[in-house]
């Protein structure tokens, strides 16, 4: 369990609640978080996680190619890869384009939707979590949708009551309440992922079942848990009991890039977060992620981000 928690911690998240949606049955809309939804809270992230929290009533959520999912009041649904989806009381009616329904919030509050046909009401808070780490393997192995009953989550019913109170406060103190609810959403997302990874999904209950390869899962735990170590493809292969060539082939197939490429990307993405979020000296950041010299770190960072670390830090201050 500790290995995948390390991977989750490496997925540095920001976010906000950007839409207060009030529907009456029958209704159906298309939905997907766009860059414009993130803009009030953070620079456009490279990876977007969408979520919806139902505070009143119920709805269905449909991702292409999957059966509809029922979502009731007190439940949070998370889309780890921000797939386009439908929300509605009835999936058989023509969906409305959400972009034509959104109205600016009053007095600087979050945007709103009021839509439907005067039947049973449903109230939904829509938000996002953003990450600058698009290559995190945990995201790649998650299903299209995760659902969590907030009352049964890590911190129990107080989170549900805080969510509901925050929803009421949004109309009066939009920005502050949205930030609090975004932090709660991050905690709930971590809880939902942890529960999913701990569940048996057809491969002996291993958290790496989504990758389809327990040995590669072990290698990922090593990389994320001990990132500063001097890893090589050969050493990782020995650790998991494979030949170098077999390990390299299986890792690339499971994760989408070779082991050392993945490691380099993870190190540099972690460094970018430290550069933006802290005042830590660049040589210390380089050493903490496994670079033996500041010069080597600077060259690698510039290849990936187009600027050396100091210049990148200056141009990317913490929001």
C-alpha cells in the first residue's frame, strides 16, 4: 500500500469548484471540464480530473461505451482522465450542450446552471483537480469513473456536512468556499483511489492489477518510493526478478514509455513542483530527486521545460 501512496503523493493537485448546477427532471446535458473552467483557480493544468458531488436528488452519469451509473445525494463521482460524459435524469433524451446553459455567478460567485422541466430537483457541484504531471502511472490505470459515498469516506460524516455547508455558502462567499471544497475533494479523491487500488479487480487484489503486471507495479513502487536512488534499468530488473530486456519490454508496454524515460520525467515533474511551491535552493532540489550535479539537473530540466530551473521558477510563481 505504501508504494502506491507514494505515487499518489507525487500527483500534486490543485483545483476548485467552478459550477453550481440545479436541474429539474427530465434533463440531460453533455459535460467535460475545459481550460476556461480552470482559469479562475490555476494556470491550465496538463492533466485534469473532473468531479461532481450530488447534494440533492439523484442523476445518471454516462461515459461512452459504458453502462449508465446512478449517483445519489451524498455521493461523489470522479473522472480521473476527464472523459467526455453525459449527466441527466434520463439518458434517452437529447442532451443539451452545457456551454449554452452556463450563466456567470452573482457578485463574483461561481457560475451557475438552472435547467430542466420542473420535475424532481437535483443539485450538483462540479469541480476539477488539476496536475502538472500527466504521466503518473496511477492515473493511467484507474477506471473512467470512480464513485465514493462521502459519508463513508476517510473522515466520515463531517466531510459530507462540510460539503453541504460549503455548497450553501458558495452563493455568499464563492472564492473562499470553493477553495475549501476543492481541498476536501482532493482528500476524497485520494480516498477513492486508495479504496479502488485495495480492491480485488481480477488480479489477486494487487494495486497494480490495472496495469496488468504485478512485477511492473513493484518497479513503480520502487521508483516513486525511492526516487533519489541511482536506478538503472538493470538494477530495477534485478529487483523484480526479470532480465533487463524482459523488464524493459514489459515496463514500456504497461506504462507507455521506457523505465529510465519514465523515471526522468517523474523526477523533473517533481522538481518543477518544488521550484514553484518552495524557496528550496536548486542544488538541494537536484540532489533530492537523484541528480549528482546541478549542471546535469539543469540540462535535463531545460530539455523538458525549455528553460533552465532558475528562469523557469521566475516565470512560474506559485498561483
